[in-house]
DNA sequence: AGAATACTTAAGTATCCACTTGACAATCGG
DNA sequence: CCGATTGTCAAGTGGATACTTAAGTATTCT
C-alpha cells in the first residue's frame, strides 16, 4: 500500500514542512500535471476521450504490458483525471471531467494574468500623459 | 549542445521509427506537458505571469541554485512556454502565450470530445424511441 | 470442476532527470 | 583595471519512475 506515494516533499516544498492543516490543500494540480507529463498517460487520456473502456482494451494499442498500464491508471486515478469502476472481473475506465477542468483552470489563470499585464502596458503606451 | 535532448523515442513512440517527414510534427505538446509536469517549473511560470523578470530575480524565492533555474528555463524555452532575451549581462524572461494556449487547446479538445459523448448519451436517454 | 479471462501485486532494473559543485565568460561600477 | 554581478557550461550524483517479469486472485465459460 505504501507503493504509489509520490512523496514530492524533497523537491516540491521549498522551506520546511507544511503544517498539517494545509497539507491536502490543493494536491490535485501537482498530481494532475505530473500525470499529464507522461506521454503514455496522455495517450491513455486520448483513448478515454472516445469513451469508457476496459483496462485490457486500453492496453492493446500501447505495446507495454498490462501491468504497466494498470500503474499508469493508478496515477491517473489518484490525480483525479480518471475514474474507474470494477464490475465482475473487468474494470471500466472513464474520464473524470473535473480533473481536466482543474488543469485548464490553472493554465487559464496564468494566461489571463499575463494578458491583463499586457493590457495595462497597452494603456500606458496609449496615454503617456497621465501623471507618471 | 547535445545536452538537452529529451530523446523520448523509446517510450513515446509505439512502433518502429517514424519516417523523418513527420518527425517534427507536433513536438510541442510533448515538451509542453513535460515542462509543466515539474512543480518548480510551474512555480517559475507562476512568477512569470506577474511580468518579465531576470533569471536571478526568478531564482531568489526558489531555494535552488541559479544553475538549476537556468536548466529549468532552458526546458521551458525549448517547449515554447517561455521566451527570453539577453541584454548586457542580464537575461529577461517572459511568458510566451502561444505555449500555454497549446496546452489549453490539448486539454480543451479531450474535454469537449468527452462531453460531446455525454451529450449523445443524454440524447439517447431522452428519446429512446428513435430507431435504435 | 477445470480452463480461460481480466486484472492485481510485488519486486527488481535501467533510465531519466532535478540538482549540485566548480570552473569559466561576459558585463558593469568605481 | 579590478572586483562584483549575472549568467553559462560540464560533469557527476542520487532519487524517482516507467517498465518488466512472475506469481497470485477473482470471475466467467464450458
């Protein structure tokens, strides 16, 4: 069970340990982008965007072992990008839209901050006779 | 110069070698998501979203060495997320909006594909008397 | 019941990659 | 011109992680 801990402590945190009450604050963005950082996992998301599918069907086009696919799925599920459900002996996987939304939101925030900055800059260039 | 090759060939490609004429097709999504997969690099993007800034100013809050920051910046620049310009001895870094756009687009495509699927499903449930 | 399917889990390996150190290069300030 | 800033480059290290193999579990088929 202590197998898939990412334990990003070493590099992720800058200073000393976080107080426990803000430990789980937004664990998702970290995990989501880490998950999307792997090309195989993006390929899995690609396939999943076509619709729900079983683990072995997912593995078919991937030319890695089933076991490896399962490991990727665990990462994706823990990050909240994917949701799975086992019925009988087959586990069906589907996209969890909230995960992709969180990623999109992070990107959108940074982008709009940057663009707002550009706008203000534009204003300054347009009216250079305000006080300073 | 052959220092920062990611050389994702082994795992990224599924089958045999790609023909050279489709090698550089969309190298960006891979690099962009790999770049955003690292928390330190996301912190850099965060800071950059406040406006252009020099390398050493960027490094200050990061408690890693300047050299490490430079390496992260190379990854970010090669992925197209960041643009830099050196004037005198100081290199100024800024966000390249096209990079974030590409990431946002990738996410948006998968998300909308998935949601379109859900819509069709909704239609079926709503009108179960169409032919099959 | 026995065989086949569809995963699951654990352990080991090899590669990748974030980071450091240390030496060097170029520019700026007195 | 000398020292201080600001950044660059190369090599090395340790830890993370994508993947494999191999053995095990639970379900379905005949």
